[in-house]
C-alpha cells in the first residue's frame, strides 16, 4: 500500500497575542495596549502550515479547545488542506495561548497558558491516522504523548523526526532517551543539542548511536550543521535576511528540510532549501505570516547557493 | 408604522480574558497562567444579550474586527436572535479586548485594547436601522458616535437611554451635556451620577431639566434610586445575592429595566425586575454567563418583593 500523505506534526497549536505597551502596569493598575496582534502559532501547527504551503500533504495532531473548531485559525488550516481529523478536542479548556507584552524599553513579559494541551496526557495515539503519513514529526507538546507517538510511528516504520525545542526541560533524561531512540532525525538549535548531550552525557556520535541516523543543529544566521552516520558532518550557510521576528524560523526550517528529504533530496539539498524557507518566515512578524510557496523558496535557494 | 424591534444597544462588544497567576512576572520573565477564561463582554453587547435572553428583540451596533464574524461570540448572539446587521467591521484591527490578571494576593493588573472601536469615530449612524427599534441605548463606547446616535434617535422620536459608565472621563462637559440633552433616561452608578453632577455643576433636578425625564442611580447591594419629573424620588431595595463577580451587573440592570419599561411597567416595577435580573448575573463569573430568562427573573422578583 502506498502512503498517501507526507507529514503529520504532533504537538502544540497555540494562539499568540503580541502586545506593545508604553510601560508595564504595577499591581492594581491598568495599561492601554498600543498594539495587539493575534497570530497563529504553536510549533506543530507551524510545521504543518509551512509544509502545506510548500506543497506537502500535512496533518496536525494537537489538543485544542472546542472554540478552535471553525475558528479563523482552523479555517486557515483547511484552506491549505491540512488534515485535522485527529485533533484532540477539550471540552473544558481553551486552546494553548501565549501573551507577550513588550514595553518602550524593549523589555518583555510573557504569560503562558497550557490549557487544552493537558488533554494530550491521556490521549490515545491514533495509529491508523499515523499510518497515513510518511513522516511523523514530534514538535513541542506533551513529552508523554510525543513518546507514545514515536513508539507507534516506529512500529509502523514511519520516518520519525523529533524537535523537543523549548520543552526540553519537561523531559526527564530517561524519557528524552526513549523518544530519541525511536527517532530517525533529531532537530535542535545549538543550545538545545548541547543541552541534550549534557543531559544524556553523550557526544554527537553517541547520540546517533542511541537511534537517530541524522542530527541537525541549527544555529540561526550562523547556518546549520548536519551530522549523519552515512555522511559525517555537513555545514550549510544560512541565507541571511534581516530578521523582523525570528519566531517560527526553526519550525519552518524543519518543515522545509523534511519536504525535500522525503522526496529523495540529499541532506545538503534539503538543508539549503530549509534555510531558504526560514529566511522568508523571519521577514515578517509571526510564524505563519510569510510562508513561502515551493517556487519562492526554490528560487531564493538557487539564487543564494 | 409599528416599530418591530425593542432595543438597539450602541457601544462596545469586547472579549475579556480573565487570568490567574501565582505572581506577576518581572520584566524579561514569564509566568504560567493557572487559569484563563475567555468571556464575552462589552457593555453594549451585555445589554443586547441580556435583553434578548429576557425575550426582547434586540440589536447591537458595535465596531469589531473581521475575526468577530462567525466567531463563537457572534454565534452566541445569533442564537439569541440579536440583530447584528449594522455592526461596523474593521479591516485592520481586532475586536476590543481586555486582559485582567489576578495574582495569589488578589492584586490585579489589566491591559486594555481599544482596537476596532476606533472605527466608531468616523462611522455613519445607520438611521434606518435605529428606526427599527423602540429604544436606543447608548452604552460605553465612542463618545462622538454615541452623541451622533443620540441625535438621530431623538430626531426619529425613539426613546434614548444613556449609560456613560466608566467612559465618563472621555466626555468633555460640553459633549456630556449634549448627549444627556438628547436622552430620555440617564443611568449611572452612585459614583458616576455624582461625577456627572460635579462635571456639569448641577443637582438632580437641574440634570433632569437638561433633558432626561428619568435618572436612575444604581448603588449595588444598597439598591437603586429613581428620580423622575412625574414621580419624584423612588427607592428600590436590591435583591442581594453573594456576588461571585459583579461585572456586568449594571448592564443587566439596564436591560432588565428597559425590557419592562417599554412594555408599560411603572418605574418601580421596572426597577424591581431589573434588580432581579442583575442578581442572577453576579452569581457567576462573566457578564453573560448566567443570564436569566424572563420567567426566572420574574419569579425571583415576586419571591423577594
């Protein structure tokens, strides 16, 4: 049986409120917001959205509140043909939400709401849905659910990619090792890969011995490093663009990389394409505001490299 | 021509985020939200929703963002049959939003976003829509637009009620006097009525000479006072209920009062019914969470008085 769809992203769908104020209010005071933007976010949703925009058939497995259904965000997903059939819907809690307030000094305060994501914990991994996809990408989300999803995906011989991102602190070393052992590709920025190595007490080669054939370390404008059992270490320059907002760069890189890799591109080709994709995303505020089409990303890639 | 509908509320529709945290984050830190509730709010919307629940045919004239259309809030309005045809839709800004954060010490911080409400300023008053309603209620909103709406409603010989509420500081004395002169009923809590008198340098009788035949001063659990040219001063006890959240009590009182008054009830009967309506609303968190039906409000009223 041929596998019909490309990438299922597992993890957070979130709403991001990006707010500016003159100054933060003290206790028992209020502040007018100068600007408020309500942006689509959440690492798994970013990966699914960018991937769909690039032409992949993507799906999304997140835990969201019932207010999400038929929301504008949901409709944005439907417009790109994202399969959201397996979403976990919470009756009681709203979709994960972040408020990020910035004052005139460029200081930031943020508030995070886990909300519906708590439904992940006892969620059942939808094996039949996972089987529809070539890659299962485990993004920031619930460590326990990600772990279970990795096990099922590996049992079903799907390509498993894992990006614990800022959630690293939520994984015990044991849980982290377990998810990594079920992964084919491990993504992280340079801080995160170092933290994983420290946590498990391993070097890059030991890390690959645990499971993943490929470890990809992204270093922002310094480019990216790919470590693989077959090809050793490969270094790829980034396509530098003045970053208006770096949020979502990593997620879009992962999606860009996987979109090429599953279609037979080399590690180097996949990473160059990925760098091009993320160079678009950082040009505008928000993770899903400036997603390139395949042609846009391809053309910038061949212009640069 | 008979007038087919009852009450058009003019002013804010807003989204209220009610949040609890252990403590407020300092600059460049973040805090997890313990709870986050997304509640329907905005004074004009509260009046229209409570009125519709009580059986009135209500309409709403607010300036909202395009994300409002077909949102859950919009659907809640449609379920109650509220006429939202005349809503002003902003292409650029989101619907007015408030974040209210409370920490473990019960200190509060709030952030307010005016957003789409700025579209009121240059908005055209929809005369034909106003003519469909017996009462035009001017709630918190844009002073200039409220003033224009009052003029049109008076020209069309509609009953005009006015509740500047917490927006009082946005009215110049001249503007305040102009709106009041076009109003038949002026609502305010005891602080607000005093502030209006101070601002205009008038006593209650002078205030009525400016325009309104009826001035209604609500004093929370102390009850309410009605001043009218025909009947002098009437005092009504409140129906006391332990208040979980007093927000929205005033709006629901206004809606309850008008629902009876336009159908021929006396001032006293209307205020007793209004007190019953607001006694329901304060029992649950949020302005529209515990709106009574007509029968519920009526039964509690006759039990109490």
